[in-house]
């Protein structure tokens, strides 16, 4: 008997892009350009900007839609987006992100999730994001299905996973 196609999940490959509501488009574009190196390549109707990461094959990775300076931010605990997660390729990149986000006044937290090392921040409109580095799979150890949340000791992780002169 053939299984009903409607019972099959949608075969997604990955998240292609996200779109955020922002109060002031120019301010939000400037933040994402400075913090993440995203490049604005198009605007639509003066209220929407499209940004792309260097080397991305997506049409856009982030869309920003201006809703005006009077827009209210949903209170914590209400439904909607909790955060976006941006992955960086090296632990050194995560350390750089910590410095840059602190400089921008956007860094709000750090967590060690075992398989990932994460920083948390907020953009000028209060949208939360995560910048995370994935530990090499062979370093994960025994897989635990519990969600690990511990304080991140970034200096210790740099010493453990960072590049050394011997490997360069």
C-alpha cells in the first residue's frame, strides 16, 4: 500500500533567510553591516532592505522591513521569534565576535552548550541573536540528549580549540 504523500514531511534542506521587522531601516542595516559584515544589495519601496553574507549563494540572507519608530517590541514570553543563530567558522572568530558585540553594546550573554559555544546579543530593535561556533564532531564525546547550558569560559575554549603556531 502506498503511503499518502500528504503525511510526508516537507523535505527542507536548510533555512535560506530570515526577515525581521525593524523601527529604523538605516540604523538596522548599519548594525548588521558592522556586526556581521552583511552587505546591503537592494532596497524595495524604501521600507525593505536585503542583505547578503560574503560568499552566500542565497538571494538574501536577511531581510529588514521597516515598520516605524512607534512599533512595539513583543514582551518576553510572547509567541514569535526567540532568536536567530549565526555560525562562525573558528573559535577565534567567536572571540572576535565577543569583542565586537561588546564594543557595539549588543552583547547580552555567553553560554557553553557542549557541542556549541555561544554568544547572545540584541540588535538596536531588541531582536535577539546568537553567534555560535560548532565544536568539531569528534570532540563532542558521548551524545547527551539533554540541553546543556553552562557559563562559557572563552579563554579556556580558545586554549583548547584555538590555532597554535605548531599547526599553522
